[in-house]
């Protein structure tokens, strides 16, 4: 029973963290049609923000506003100077943001170095759940992610801003004719997407190695989740995170980590072939 409970908690942790990481890409790709290849690098920026705060001797919580400020500034500049000129040219946005990702990695490497670094654990100890001792920070992190997604879902469904975003996605020309500033709305949607990626990097930094190439793994995982779950809805993001996270945890526990990666890749290929719109199509 303890083994089942441990794997169940590991699944919930993988599911929650994957959903948090992919949220920003889902927003940018699903709502704006921009495949942001620098998504993983914004996760990296968040992790390095936590590292910089630690090196400065400040409490970990200072990393959250620091990462948000950095990602807002970078995201606004990227959208204003690069992405907004390429909204209807998806292949060009892919290439442009891929180049941006390389540039961001090089800048971080020049500042912090290439070697692996780590952020100190902020909440040591364990909680007793389902008869097993589970890391306390993981439990708290899962709770934070659940609250975040609940608030985001309520905002998107009920707020005027959420209604304007839906209008922009469904019919940009009509939305503009109704007086909605679609250009400004698209810009801040992009900024929101990259900022959530930075927030994910901060929250995950005490649990992962921090290095300039860490974003590549997150980009691949995010892409697989969007392929399986579908674009344009929080439901698709959640379903995709559950399928990908569950497959990885199950196969990794049954065989090894390589088998988990292979299973995730196989499922993604099958969905691209048989159901390219994913499990949950855009609403």
C-alpha cells in the first residue's frame, strides 16, 4: 500500500508541475498561435532569479517578484520588437524565438557560468500523507498550483478581460471592430504567458538542477502535453498533463526513466498521427 501511495503522490506532483510549466506555452500557442521556442528559457530565467536572490542573501520569497519583473520586461520587449511582426507567420515565429532562446542561454551562461548550480531547499522535512512520508515542499507546491489554476479558471470564465481574450481568439477582426484593442491585448497575453513560465522556474528551482540548458527539457514536455491535450483550453492542458505525467511516472517506476521518455514520445507521435487536435479541442 505504501508503494502505491508513493507512486500516486509522485503522479500528482508530476501532473501539477507539468501543468504549471506548460501553462505559459498553452496561453501563447493556444491563444495567439505563436510557438514560443524560448518558453523553456523563461522557465530558466525564473530558476536563475531564485539563484540570484539566494546568492544575494535574500529570502526565497523575494525571487517571485524578481522573476515576475524580469519576465515582464523581457516578454514585453520581445513581443513589441519581434513577435508582433510575425503573428500570422507561424514558421517565422518558430525560427525567431528559437534564435531568441539561444541568445538567452548565452547571456545567462556569460553571467552565471555553465556549471550546474542549486537553490537551497526552502521547506525541509516531510508531511505524512496516505501513510507515507512525502517531502513537505512538494506538498505545498501542489497546493499552490491547485489554487493558482482554480483562480485562473475562474478569472478566464467570468471576468471581462477573459471575455475580451475569447473574442480576440475567435474573431480578431470583429473584436477590433467592437472597440477591443487587440494589439495591446495580444501583447499582454504574451507577457502573461512568459511570466507564468518564469514563476514556474522559481517554484521548481529548489527541486531541480539549475543550468543554462535546463529549458530544453521543459520545452519538449510542454509540446508533448499540448499535442495530447489540445490547444486553447485549460481543460486540454490539464488532461494532457495527466496523460503525459502518468505515462512517465508509470513506465519509469515499472522499468526506468528512459522507458518513461520513450512512452511519452510514442503517445505524442500517435496523437499527432491519429488525433492532431488533441483530446480537448479549442472551445
